[in-house]
């Protein structure tokens, strides 16, 4: 079974043939309605990232561990240092490679510096093109990128708007074309840097005359670029005749965030986080509830919606089941029963998140159990309780009415939080 095209996608797509058309000028339809229209796959209505920022989200995805167990829990440690994957980390790429898959990474790694054992080629990837440094990935017209373990100059052109995101996407398509001619299964991971801060893209023609600030035009252009690339990926899979044994998963790293309007956009302008409270760096729904769409021709029922809560750290278990090589350690549950229609639920007890601060020894925490969610904005602070079924905006706090849930969620946080030397919490109990 081939697993291919694990791709980040920001909240609102514009013109993807798989996801459907979104009218950027403030359409009235919900994101779920938009995604379901024309979808060739399964839309997860309650999908969650592993963390509300970039590096730890990738860490939970790659390790199959939630943010209380994964190695990387924020973009920088409390000491303001990058925490690198190492010889002790085990990734989904290594799991698939051990099962006979060819593995490729095209885009933004952000989990190790050059010269360490945490680089992609030491973490299960046969082929790597892109960024090691996630801060360098904030820029699209750079002098060099990495090809496996060598830094090389790249043929980028700002005049032609051929950026690093185009360059490594072309490399990804080359990889897919090559691997599709062999008998071995393959895994292509394509973590695009689009969209992010520092956007030198000129607005696309379709947006140039919109009465928007230039940052919003640039943001829309980058979303449009992602959609076009994904359409090209789907066309490629079809043309190679591998659609019936290819699982394609689209996902986003975190909720939308605000920045300078000249370079970035205001999340409220395109309603990027929908009705949800909070944004990037929050553990409220606006920071961690994200798009997730899976397509597998002939296996996944087209246009179906799953309400089952799932998280990105489930992907390790999913890949392991499909590759018949289950992981030795994971906090996740396999999505295969949901993908194949054999079950509507995963019989999961809870989902868990934490997000340490980089300026003080403390952290945020969240737990979801069925329709109920608990949020703590710091260790030692009060636990807020929300009924997501009736109140997805997290407006009414049930803390005083549901003391039983407060006690249960507090116990889960204490059990699931594994102390980290990189993000210590004042007063935490060492294990």
C-alpha cells in the first residue's frame, strides 16, 4: 500500500479540485460545507493538530506521540535553543522504511540542525529536498536549500515567482514519478512553508484588483498556489495509474495567526479560524482544530464526513497498520477503520495537548474526552470546561457545575505530562 502526499494546508482553500472552491471575498458557507462540496474523499470535522505551532506539530506527527511525550514541544527551548531529533527518536518515515517503503521529504523539516543525527536522512528519509532551519523557511527566495546532506544553490526567480516552495514541490513530483515505476511502495511527505510571514509574492492577477490590503492579497495568492500544486499532485497520481493504491492526506499545522498586515493578514479578514476561539499558540479550538481530508480512490467513500475526534499523532498508527508494521510506541489510534468505513468511532478515551512557554517555566494544557474539553492556561491555574457539542466557540465554562470532569481532567494532565529538561515547569513532580 502506498502512502503519499502528506501535505499541510491552511484553513481556507481557494480553488482545489479536491477540496472545492472557496470564494475569498467572504463567502457565507462554512468551511465544512466548502470542503465537502466536490470532495473526492473523507473530511474530518473534528481533526486536531498535535501542537499550536510549527516544530512541535511536526514532532508529534513524526513520532506518533502527543505533546506531553514528544521530544520537541515548542519552536525553541526555555533556553532559547533548537531541540534536535536524535538517535533516540523514531519517526514514521523510519517505520515505513523498515516495512520496505521508499521515503521522501520535500519542504520544511525544522526538527534538527545540520550535522546532527536528527536530519531527515538520519531519521528514515531516503531523499530530502528543502529546509532544515524553520526560521530560514520563513523566506521564499533564499540562496540555498538542502539536497539530502548537502547544502546547494537553488534556481529561484522572484521575477517569475518561482520560489523555494515551487522548487521542492517539483522535486516531490520527480520522486513520485520515479517511485511509481517500481514495485516498492513509497511515502512522500510534502510540508510546504506556505503561507507564513515575510511574503514577497506579488499578488496573483485574480487578486490584484481586490479592495484588500496587500498582505491579504499575498496571503490569498499563497493559498491559491497551494491549491494549484495539490491539483497538479492529484493529476499526477491519476496519470500514473496509482490512485487506487494511494492514500493522500491533506492537513494544516495549526490555526491561523495574526501578523503585520503589510506582510501578513488578519485572521478575521478571511475568517480563517471559522467560529472558533483563539488562534495559533492557543489550545482553544482556534489554535488546534484544523482541516484534515483523506482521499483513497476505491477505498474511501467520496464526500463523507467523519465527526470522530482525531489527532495528527494518530498518523503513526495509521501508517503502521497499512504497512503491516505497527509502531512499538504511540499515543495514537489508527484511522484505518474510519477510512475504510468499517467503523465510525475509534473507542478513544481522550486526546491530549500541552504547550510550554518559552519565557517562563510553565505550560498550557488541554484534554478532549468525547464532547467535553478541558483547558488550563498554566500549571496551577483553574481548569476550564467546555461542551464542544453545544458550544464549539468555548464561551461557557462548566468548571463549577462539572467538578467531576475537573478532577478527571486534572488527573489526566498529571499522568500524561512527562517532564522535559528543555521545558521544565516550576514545581512539577519528576518521574
